[in-house]
C-alpha cells in the first residue's frame, strides 16, 4: 500500500478482515512519497475503501480529521483527505461527504482573509488553492465564479504585494480553470463580469496579464558571474541551475578556475556548478577523486556529488574501493552509474540489504533514482528493475521500471493486471495500452 501497488486490491478481496485496520491507517495518513510529483493517494484509497460494504468505517474518521484545524497547514494529508472525501461525494454519492469540502473551503478562506501574512498563512493558502481546484472539478461555472470573486477579494486585501507573487498563489487554479472550461470562454466571461464586480475585475487583472511569472525564466550565468558568487559564498541551487544553461566554453573555464583555486571552501563552491546532470564536470574525473580525500568536508561532499554524473573506469574502481571499506549510499550510487556486467552479484547483494523507509533516511530513493536514470536503466540487470518496481515507495520511479519491464518483455499478464489498479495514473495508462496489445482479456 505504501508503494501503491495494484495488487492491494486482490489481497483485500481475499481477506478484507485482515487488512481492515491497515487500510484505515492509510486513509488517515499521507501515503504519497512525493506529493508534488505523484499527486495524492486519495483515489487509490477510495477504490480500496469501497470494497467494504461498511465503507463508513473509513470515511467517517477521514471526515473528522479533515474538519479538524490540525491539518490546515499540512498539505500532504490535506490533499489526500480532500480527494478521498470528494470521491465519496461526487462518485459514490454519499450524503455525509457532500457538504464537507464546502465547510472546509469556508474555514480556509476565512483564515487567509484574516491572518497576517506569514509562513503559516502561506501553508494554509496552498491548501485553500487545492480545495478550490477540487471543488471546480465537479461544480458549474457559477460556483467557479464565486471562487474567483473570493480570490479577487484576497488580492485586494494584499494590495501591497506585487502582481507576480499574487498570481503565483493561484497559478495552478488558473491553469485548471482554463483546462476545464476553455481559455477563451474564461477570459470572455471575466471581461463581461468585470464591468459589475470589482473582485472579478481584480482577479482578471492579476491572473490574465501577460507578464512572466517570477522564477520561471531560465537565465544563464556566465563563468565570471558564478565565480564572483562562489568567492562570496553565495552559491544556491538556483545559481547551479542557471549555470547549467551556459555554453561549454564557460563551463570548461569555470572548471579550470576551480582546479587552480587554493582556498578549499571557494573551490568547493565553484565545483557546485557540476552537481547537476546538465553540467557534467568537463575535465579529468581523477581530479574529483583526489578531492574526495580532502580534509575539507565541504570539498569532499561536493566532489562526490559531481562524480555522480560521470562515467569512467577510474570512477568504477573508486566505487569498488569505497564499498570494500564500508557501505555508503554515495559509493553505491557511483557503482550504479558506472555499472559493469561483472558487478551484478555485488549489485544484487547490496540491493537486498537496503531498508526502505517512508522518509528515505537510508537514502534508498537516491539508489532507485540512479537505477532508473536515463542512460543507466538500460544497463541494469533485470533484478534491479524488479527491485524498483517491487520496493520503491516513489511511484514515479516505479513508472520508469514498468516501462523498462515492457521494453524487456518482462511485464507478465499478472503484473500488467495489477498495474491497471496502481496508485499512479501514468502506470495505469501504460498498463492499459500494453494490455490492449498483449492481454486484451484483462480489460474486459
């Protein structure tokens, strides 16, 4: 259930009593490993809950938790409960569930209109936008208009904030609104209604302007600009991403500057430019290997990060050397990225020893990401691909594994059938398309 496997459904049907409390736990606790990439597990849990005749056993405590103020700042469990309850209202027609979302909507709206702006208010605002999106999926356009009026009033209240930051608060809602009703229809409706409503007029003014949203531009940094930042100790991830858009000549010059720098902390800052897949260290990898033995911890860690994206015989030997001394996720990641057929036995042994935990404190997700990384996944043995499918709590990584299993003709009829019920919508679609060609009877 934590992985989101579709086999939960067959297991549940075989022994509902045994899994009753486990499912209740799932309904009341966030199961998504990465909410932003995967979405919530609300639909997955709803489909499991309705296998029971007394589904209220799961719905009632879910409603109670959803209506409590304790989850107003917790987007992970909020999103799951929101989706779970909405499905009982719209899909199942449960009368108890029907008014719940509107009640919570009103509560969150009152909060964002009365709280002083703070990190807490921002977290509540995220959940307010989410519930607004969920509501418009099943309502008529007039209900959507009232939500836009509410948002316009919020904009008026925060009149000192700049337009870009205001628009960004509801950018996802705006996208979903246009996707459902059509952009032309929405814009024309706003134009007409703006004449008689200042809140609609404010909403339209903020959401429909053509300025770029702050943070969306992918501007590049020059080597000189990055060097200046590195010497001031100001390197952040945004700078690394910006540097990745620079040309190869700039990256080579930056790497040479890093090699010649005598201050080890500044050297580490400069090498941060090469800790992203789009900016691979362009000089000899042996240089980085030497830095991993430095007395400077920051330089050691940065050099290891930069090695992660390179492939060379010397890195392969270095990974084996590290693993012979002591297991570490860093060394295992290097081995995966520099995998050779002779490593198969060691690779499988190490995978079998990995403990999978919800917060990836054992760094298993780094290992899984390394296995499914483009350019690596095709080199991996079948056992590694099955490990990702069976064990990964990240369904996005399991999606890559499913596609690779299909490419290798290893997705059996049984696996394909359970993929049809997977928590990940993309996996379900992949399985439906594959089943239509190979196993059409399971779609009947």
